[in-house]
C-alpha cells in the first residue's frame, strides 16, 4: 500500500526541537519527526510552539512528499526528516 496521511494531528517536541506527525501504510502507523530547522528558523519566543506548528501546516504538502520519498527508500521504526531531506 501507499503511505497516506489521513490524520492531520501533529505535536511539537520542545526538548528535541521537532514536530511529530503520523503516516499510515494500510493499518500500520508510521511515525515521523521533522526537525524545525527544516521548515522554519529557530525561535526562542514564548510562542515558538505555535509558530512551528503554523509553519509545519503551511508546508504540509511538501513535508508529506518528502516523507513519502524517505519511506519509499527503507522501512524503519521511525523517520526523522532534516533540512538535508528538503534539498
């Protein structure tokens, strides 16, 4: 089956400076993380979480495309996307 993203939920991990989201391959959940510097400049403002989630949402289509590409190369337990994946 193809990787899909039917659930639009995402969460921010402040400690690791990344956003978590899920893909699905049939009935299997595929966890993804994307480092914030891949889609936004680092921020130290108190509203950094909201800024990162907004930037994530604005780039959702390209993030999903990159996630599909990473998933197509190898099956892993989790995927961490970095700025290098978007070049």
